[in-house]
C-alpha cells in the first residue's frame, strides 16, 4: 500500500508561435449537426474492442471497408486526410479482436492507430502515436483557464457534411467557445467527406482536427486561442517515487518503454513520454490487483473542488471526466470549496468524500470516472 501526495507533475512542451490572425465568419457548430450512429462508449466499448470478428475484403476501397467495419461494430473510426481512402485492400480475419483487425489493416496501409476516448483514429504513424498525448497536454492547459474552463471541457459530438472545409470546423469550435482563433490560416484548404463522431471534449475535438495538419494550439487566455505547428517530440513529463533503488527502477523502465526518456533526479524517476508510456509503467509498477491496492490519505480544509481534481489527475492513471452540461443544468459548480478527510482510502472512497460536499457523485465508464450531480 502506498500514500500519494497530491503535487503537480505535468510539464507542457513549448511550441513555436505563428503570428497571423484571421477572422473567419461563424460556421454552424458541429455540436448542432444532427447525430446518427449510437457509438459505443465506456464498458460497452471496452468489451467490443476485444470481441472477435470475422471478415474478408478483396480489393475493397479502404474508406468503404473501414466504414462498414465501424458501423458493424458500433465503434467510431476516423481516417486521416493523408491516407488514400480509395486504395484497395485485401484482408481476411477469422475471429480476431476488433483492435487487432484495425491495427493490422493500418499496418498494411503504412499507417498507425491512435485512440482518443471512444474514437479510433487511423493516420500516419507519427500522428497516430502522438494523438492522446497532444490531447492530454491541451486538456491540462484548459484546466488552468478558470474563466473558460467549463466550455473547454464541454463534451459534444463532432459531425459534418460532405465537402466541409476543416477551417470551417475550427471556426465553428471558436464560435462555440466564444474565442478568437489566431493563425487559422495555417490550416490548408481541403474538402472532407461526411463524418459523425462520438462525444469528445472541446479541446479533444480541436486537437483531432488540427493533428491532421501537424498543428496544435495554445490557450492564450479565456478569449484567445492560437494555432501553432507541432515542433519536436510531443511528450508528457511525470515524476514517480524511485523507492530504495531509483537507478535500478529507471533501468528496468527503459527496457519496458524504450521510446520514453527516463532518468533519475533527486531520488525520483522522471519519465518523458507518451500517455501510453506512462500508463504502461504505472500498471507495471502497481502490485496486482492494481485498483484495490492504491490508497490515499488526504485532509482538505475549504479548498476549491476543481483544484483537488486537477491534482488528482496528475497522480492517477484513470481519466477524471466532468459532465459539464449536467452540472450547469443542476446549478452546481466545481469551484465550490470543500472540506473532507480520508485515510488509507481507495480512489473510489476519496472521490466520494471529495464530491459529496458539492452535491456531486461519479459513475464509472470503463476505466474512467465521470463526475455528475448526485442523484443521477
């Protein structure tokens, strides 16, 4: 059993800045476009990703083949603009998990697969590999914006019609968040096929679109967001307790996550890598069964609930999501100050104690926790 101090462990990469500012007429918000398929999420998605399926494609156009597979499995798949959608694919799978099918199909196309919440993204290997980490970095930045934090975290479906310009999608997101989108001219001209994607946060939706142009964004302030090119490796840095032999632990982790940068500093093991690297190392580090052995001791007196949740996000591998719309409808807020005390508590017990004074609770969605008004 271990006790986790709630201390910041994020450090964001620095990106080059683009100076141009372009005003784009407001477009229809993607959240307002009628949605179609009831995509799987949470535990249902986790199970379906592992369910065996059989299929046989002979010279099938890639986009059509992926669309059929996606609809049959009710798992959303987005094909990157840089992958030829009409290229024919021959592929046969006999009772193979969906995740394996998608990975092998991508490999045949010299592509990679990246998951962003309930969405599977198929694109260039570098773009697919960095997607979740980009999203995590931008979400962390958004949580520091007190004024506009709720809209940056708001979850909505992302849909558009055929021949939509991606620049108009970004303009619509800017209108939704009531921000000026600087350097929007960095997005090249393109016309996209129709798409209907599951619910994602505002920052994840913007990250998903920009990633296809090797771009990301910076939240300048509550009213300004700046698009910038992705420069260098996209990494998330966290510090882990090194124990009695931090050097030995670091060497072990280097073998397990060879693409991550791992070193020892002041008795801690510093890891700079993708979200997936951190998740892998965290799971290996935990004794099994992992969820039941992690315990927390914490005493809080009149602190904003939002700050407590931000610190928890830096220490736990589970996603802590917020149903912002439900909280707004119930006239509840994460900015309320709470007091509570837990000792040797599980994560479930800690969250329950922290949320109760704010009339909130949580529900599990796969490995994630979603915070909702109590009584839902």
